[in-house]
């Protein structure tokens, strides 16, 4: 599987499955075919798309995540693969039995890494980052002082200007961020499931309506990668999120990061990250292998 993103963004399209290919049609006209094995994320951003159930089943069997977007590219739901992981029951038991101090220490590591990645984004964009690096050193277990939110307020103003407000319902920069996050989040959800973890059992996020809490927790460290790409695309409020921009945002999945297994594209590093969380649960040691991003460019991988 090439882990490419297949987006259906034009209205009135019909998807079907034929001999290992996803067939895209408009009325009776066939518009194209995509090999099932090439797809890692199916992103349905159009509002009037029809498809047969066997497509979702086939994609799930391949480990693909299907994302249904609402307004402004905000994910409304996901179809996740339910793996028959040979250790699923054991891993689930470990998730349920994990202690609050254990989860707090894991969350501390995630927040520190997220803030340091935000600092790196600022440096790469030619801005001062020292204040974020200092904040990262003050994060306590469980981020009890909410350093994450404090850092975010300063970070957004520094990156996109004092007038910027991060609001998923706004256009321009916010819609670009929504799109990039949706793809990254879907890839993380896929990694969580493939490691035999239950995505609704989070580390920090505990909203009972959030079925992807664990994916949202671990995905936090990848957000600054998307921010970096959006900054360099430099969209104005009236900028249309066209195919060219979408391709560049989707290629965030292919940006190289350093892992305990060597250099890997971001989507592969998610698999190593979730596997390390499984080991931490098993060993009872609150230490996970967080990837190191140094600002490398992507290798490309979007349809």
C-alpha cells in the first residue's frame, strides 16, 4: 500500500469497486480508476457522493481509513478498520487498566514534543522560538498548568500574526489547517487501530462523544508539520483551497522524521509511535518513542 490520499471533492460522483480498482463515475461516464492497494485515506469532502458498501469494506480490510467531511473540511465521521489483532483482548485490557499517573506522564511527553515542534516551525519560518522552548521546560505531569493552551495562544499569534484566530469554522488559513489536520488525523487513527488499540480510550482527551480520543492525543505532535506547510503556502482569507494546495498538504504524510527504526515518512512513524505505546502499556513504563522532526521536505504521495 502506498498510503496515498484519494479525495472526492466534486459533487455527484459515484464510487464502485471493480477487480481491485475504485471506479469513479459521473452519471454513466467513467472518470477514472484508482488501484485499491494505493489508497491509505479516502477523503470525501464533496457532499453528494454515492458509493457501494463493498468499497468501505474493501478499504477497511486493507487498513484504509475513510473520512467524511462536513463544512470547511472539518471531519464529521470516520470509518475505521477493526483489525482482528491477535493480541487485541490483551492490549484492550492494558488500556483499561492503565493508571492515571501513567497516562499523565505519557501526556506530559506528548505536550513537550508538540511545543518543541511548534518552536521548530517558528524557527523554520524565520520567527523567534525561544519563548516556546522555555515553556516546554515547564510542562508538568498531565500538563496540570495547561502549558499546551498557553503555548498555543502565543504560537498562533507569532506564526500567522496578531489578528489571527484559530477557528475551524473560518475560511482562509483555517480551512487549510482543517484539511491538513483531517488527513494527518485519519492516518493516526489507522495506525492506532492497526496496533490493536481501541481509539476511543484516550490518554488525555476524554470527551465521551469522541470515538477517536487516542488518535487525537497522539496526533498532537504532528500538527506543527501541517502548520509549517500552510505558512509556506501563504493563503489569504479569499484563497481557494484548490487541487494544487490540497496535494501539498496531503504530502505532509510523506515528510521525513527520525524514529527508533530510522528515518521514515510521517505516516510510517505513526505506526512506530502506536507500537511503542502498546509496549509502554505492557511494561507499565510511561515512556514512548516520539519521532523527531527536523523540517525535512516531503517525498510526495498524493493522488
